[in-house]
């Protein structure tokens, strides 16, 4: 081990001076899954002498077991495929490195597919979507999976009951979950009237935690780091006053407020200004969110 460390520190260590036993040493072993040594903890000979020559495999197993440099500390980095190379009795703590946003996105995609994919294959829809420019009565054919362009934040879809509005939102979610469209989106928040009629006060973080409680296993509140799309389906059933001009301004994701205040600040862009909204309504309720 001494020869190995001398070689490692050869560029800046004074030759002939051994200080390793008197030093606090941390070893970082990165990429355990790529290690080609057998790491035979049972058969490799025991080694305690720093000056005794041995193979790298024997040096490593004795270092990990604490026979060589027992005061040293080890940080071992590995993908899951390499974890079983070291017996658990030689590991004091396990820290898992997770991409919370990616895992939450994948969990949501799986939930959407299991909920809607089979159902949508059994349904047929003959209505079409048309885009109208604000103040312009001209109808331009469009599709559900490209309703947002780079400048669009809020899209309102109105139509009579049973005209296919909800069907198109579900198709939008399934296409996203399959990876066919809108892959810049991290999470889709499809809200029901039952969720929004709650009289309980939430912060936006807590409300989204509650919404994703079945799939957010880590409990991490990462929503302000995600690209979100909110789908507010059937605006007329929400039962909220939507007092856009009267409700207090809210920008803090952790601040508790009523559901009406959360939604009005979301719609105004005070909360989660980078989020996109798709609001679904029958025609007689579509003006409520602008009053």
C-alpha cells in the first residue's frame, strides 16, 4: 500500500518520507461497477503491513475491510450493478443519488398510461379543434398536441358538453407520456373540481405534494424547477369566485393561502410564472376567469 500511495503522490510528495499512518486519509473509489478485480473478501489474504507487497485486489479488499489504514475513510461510488461487489458488513452508510425531477416525471407518465391509454383506444372522437385569435372570429384548424407554442402561457378551450374537450386533454397527456410530443414538459397537473373545492388552505408546494402523493416517493418539492402544465378541466364546476383583481398577490410557493388565491395567482402568473395553463370550459363559464 505504501508503494501504491507513493506512486499516486509522486508529483508532490517528498521522496523517502512515509506519512500515511499519521495522516487522515479519505479514499474515493469511483465507478465500482467498472472494477474488473474479483474483490474476493473471503479468500484474499489478510494484510496489515503497509510495506508488504500485494496485488491491487488484495490491497483494496484489506483497505475496505479496515485491515490496512484502519483510520482511513472510504467513499465508494457505484451504479446499482456494482453495489453487490462489497459485502454489506463493510458498509456503514448508504447514500442514494437520485434525479428527483426525472423520477417524478417517469412515475407520472406511467400513471397516465395506466389510467388513460386503454380507455382512449376504446373511444372515438369526431369533433375538431379550432384556434381563434383574441378579437378575431376566424377559425384556424389546430391539434391538441401543439396548442402551446413558445409564447403561449394560457390556452382556453371552450365547447359544449360532451364535445370532446376532456378527451383531447387526455390524448395530450397520453402522447406526452409516450414521448410523442411536448417533451420539454416535466409534469402535467390535471386538476379536478373535487381537489379545488377543498376549504383547506395550502401553500402551492403543499398542494402539489398532495396532488402527487401517490408517485412522489421522495417527498421533494421541486416544482419551481420543473416545466409544468396545469389542466383546469370544467371550469364551471370549480365553485371558486376567481377574484383576480381582489385576491392578494402571492409569489411565495411556501405561503399558505386559500384555493381561490392559489389559482388566481397561478393564472395571473404570480405563482409559477413559467408554468402553462390549459383551461377547459363550457362557453357560458369561459369569461369567469377574466372577471
